[in-house]
């Protein structure tokens, strides 16, 4: 098989696996800061596996340093927009459930958990 076939979708997909030590805040930052254009309802309906794949995609393409910087800069102050606060709260909940970890709310006093996640479809 010619290596160039992979560029045109002809070769089998390669899967890269790596252990990447990230904090819960960095996972939230990846989902919140790098998911521009993702609708609230779409993220709410994603399966846990889809959320994990999306975060892995973000980390792979944007880089660990970018995600770390986002966690250290973009999450310093609560978002002024109530919709952005709700989206951040959703990102925190989705990271907690998808990765089965404890995620403390980034800004507990300022983020109302105003929207609920609809019941998930069977995976």
C-alpha cells in the first residue's frame, strides 16, 4: 500500500494513544475555550465518549501548551455573559461525567446552573 493512499482516505485509520497529565481545569478549559461555535444543546447531547474524543481532538490539534495557557488566562474571571456562564457550567459538568472525575465549579458563586442537560440517548 502506498503511504499517499492514507491522505485520500484509502488506508486504515491510525490510532495514537498517549498518557497526557492534565488537570480537571485544563480539561474544562479545552472544552470551554476551544469549542467556539459548538451549540449548548449539541454539547449537552454528546455522549461521554464523544466528549472525550472532542477534548482529545482539541488537545491534539491546539496543543497542550495552548490548553494550559487557556486554563491560566481565560478562566481567571467569570464570563460576563449569562449564556457563556451557563456554557462554562455545562463544560464543567460534561468533563466531570465524561472523564468520571470531580470538577469544582470554576466560579461557584457566579455560575448559575440555569439549564439542565436533557436525557441522553442510549449509546
